[in-house]
């Protein structure tokens, strides 16, 4: 046997040509990127790193309402509490102003009142080591930190302008860290609920009329790009001619402006205004964030004012409204404080049996807390995407005597839908107040690292709440099926809109 192996070995060696033997001895670059894998020829290889950083997330170009407010001009605040006067009504008019030939009427006084705005503070803390300051890098570490801080501050202001709520705190209402945004400040009569249906010209006109009733003119609408795309799709059937250009033919519709009954409305599509309403299950919480909460098994409460949806089909049998009644609804709850979000609770579920049901969640905070949270956020899963969407936030100051927080889901917010804000973008109506302009604050060096903070102080002032409208639960085309065909002149969901406000 050994003799056979020796013969085979000699046969193999004799079949190797001089060229092949030379190749076997040659140094090769290989694909190793660590000292352990870069051997022989690979040890001579120089690393090649692209000097340009590729950004995978949002940037300042994605902001919409924040730059619009800056362009109008901010209002300088001179105190932590700013007061302003509202002229709410003229004196009495009509029959009471007519008088006999001899006589004098009653004193007629216009109505005015004062309002206040409390300034709030946004801070982003950054740090870089001394070593990274001396190391050769493709970008200056401090510059990267500064640019990121500016984006973080801007994104936070943009989000708070829409959804900020100063009542979310463990203390007294109004003392929370956030300033009040449009969702809270808009007049209670200026809310339209579409119940998952499309934004249509009729709905925009209704919003414009509500603004007109407040003696304003609708100028701007802010919405996620999925809502804007769904609105534009409704006009595809009107495009009977495909226009030729030098580069070929162009088709499609992007509606940038809508001529309403009360003003030409600029349609602003946003890529970021709804991203914070989705629960990131992969995010690692800050070690100092609030502890994980527990949620008892939800209870279905009959006749609790719910508005859960039943299935609706069009004449062709296409489902234009998904069924929620009789479908299991899944929930998670997250406690949030000034160190960020804690771990999401375990998943719980319940099934509404009829439209008017409510689903009651009882939330319990653990006895041992790293920090007392400011509020709990309640998330419900969208069955189409399996993403959990924020449907409510409850302040810790609403905790009952037994240490529980109770939230009843009546389907006021439908997962997978979006909000649209329509209003008069004029300085007397809406203003961003600045107490402290965006400032870079150098902090003391206490270790072998340098650190700084970027600080902003201010708040949103919506002086005339009747001149803005919030449209709730608007259909988002990214999360719906492809059953409708606007090119055939069909609008299988938009004109079924229930605009009960």
C-alpha cells in the first residue's frame, strides 16, 4: 500500500508544470482585512477606505415645517414664560345696536384674554476622546459630532411642533419637558377623522372651510410622503396624454398645490414626521432609562365608545377597509423618561367583538425604578406590516391609587395610518419662539476627552388655534394592497371617507 501511495505521489508531482509551480510560490493579495488573515502577500496590502461617509438615515433636507417656521422668522422670547393677548371677539352686533331717536345704548366692550407659553429646552451632549482628535481620520470627529447635534436638535423641534405635549410628566400638568405641539394646540372642533380612508379633495376643502370659519386662509399641508402619493394617485386618471420630452416620455402626477375653497394649499410631503410613531424592537435602551413595565391581560369593555372597523368592499369585491372587529389586536407598552425609552413590555392581546367595544389595558410600573418615567407609550400592531404603532401616551401623573395606569383603546388611532396637518402658515397665527438660539456650549474637561453640548430653548406658539386642522387616521398607500386602479378612473376608497370630526 505504501508503494502505491508513493507512485501516486510521484505521478502527481510530475504532472505539475514549471508555470504552475511558480504560481504556487507567488505572493497573493487575498481578501483578508485583519492582521491574522493578512499573511504573506496580504501582509503587504494597503487598506483602502472611502473618504466619504455614506449617510443611511435622515438629514436636514428632510425637515419640512421647521425650516418653514425659520423662514417666516422666529420670535425672540425674553423670559421663561411669555404672555400674549388675544382679541377674541368684537362687541355685540345686530338688533341691540339699533336705538330709538332719543336714548343711549348699553356699553359694548370687545373681548380679550391673555395666554402664556412656557419655554422648554433641548440639549444634545457630545464627547470625543483625545486620541481620536490626534488620530488621522477621514473626517474630523468633532465636526461629525457638531453636524449630528444640529440634526438631532432640528429633528426634535420638527417632531415636537407636530406632537409635543407638556402634560406628559410625573409632576403637574404643563410642567413636562416637551413644549405643546399642533396635535394638542389645534382647536378641539378642528379635528377630522378619516377612519383609514384616503385624503381626498373633499377632505382638504373641508379643512380649508374650517380654517375659513376661523377667518384664516389655508396655505400649507404637512403629511407623510405615503399620504401625498395616495392623494396624487387619485389624479392619474385625469392624465389622458403622456407628454413627450427630449429624454423620452413622462408620465405620472405629483400634486404640489391644491386650490381649495379658501386658499391655495401647498402640499409638503415628509419622510420623517411619522417615523417616531413606530416602535423599534431592536433598539438598545439607555442603562438609565426606565425599567420595563408589565401589562395585565387586556379586558374587552362593551359599549365603551369604540370605533373599531368592519370590512368594506367596493362593487368589484376589492377590500377597501380592513376588518378589525373579531380580529386579535396586539399591544406593547414602553415607559419613557428623560434618559429615553425603556424595554417594551411583553406582548398582550385582545379581540373586539363589536364596533363600540373598548380594550382596557392596565399598566403597572415595577416597584424598583432606576428613574421615575414621565409617561408610558402604548403601541398596537398593524396586522399588515406587523409593526407596532404609537396609539397613545399617558402621563405618570394619571396613575391611580393602586399604582396602575389605565388606558382604553377605542381605535381613536389606527395603526398604519397617518396624520395630516393643514393650516395658515403666517406669523400672526403660528410662530416658533426662541428663548435661547441654537448654541454650542463648551463643557469642562474632566477626563482625557473633550465634550460639548448643543442647546436650544423655546416653544411653539399657536396664537389662533382655529386656523389649523388635524386630519386623523389617513390612508397610507405604502401599507395598503394594490386593488385600486386610478388609471381606470376608479377611486375605491377615497370617496367613502367618513369625515366625522
